[in-house]
């Protein structure tokens, strides 16, 4: 049977209602990036699932060019680990580079600067970020 990420976290003793948002704010401060509301919500769900994967010892294990990512984005890896250190300590887990790389990709694939919608574009072109 299907179990929502929030239900799964509650079942393993997590509280999916706050820490991840605080940690995302810390990540924004450390990286200097502003993450829009829509990306924040998606990232929140991703982080809830990430915690479940780590606690159940089933993290994402493969990422193309993991070592290259770690070398090229070491500042982000360190900022992510620092930002989520409370969660890591609470659950006694370390977030692997593969999981950090997927979070980075999620943020940056949806965080790229977008042009402002104009009245001529119509309602379908308007963004909420």
C-alpha cells in the first residue's frame, strides 16, 4: 500500500513539519541563493524523502560523475551538510554526496532565472516565483 512521505516519516519518528524549512533557510544564507516558494515546497518533499531513505539505509547510491560534482561544487556540499547538520545529528546519518547532488540539481533545474511574463504571453506563461 502507498504511504505518503509525511506518513512514512511519522512512522519512523520524524517530524516533517518544520526542521527542513529552517535548514533550507540556512542553506540559502550559506550559499547566497534565494530559493523561490515553488522550489522550496518541492525541495521540502525531496528532503522528507531523503530523511526516510537515510534512516532506512537506502540512500540514492548512483549519480553520474559523483566525484566531479563533489570537486566542482564542494562549497555547496559543505553548505548543505552544515545546513542539515541538525537533522543528520538527530537521525545519526551523514548525507552522502549523491543525495546532495540530486538536491543541487533539483534547486538549479528549477531555480534558473526566468524572464518576467508579459500581458502578451497570456496566463499560461506566468510564473509564481
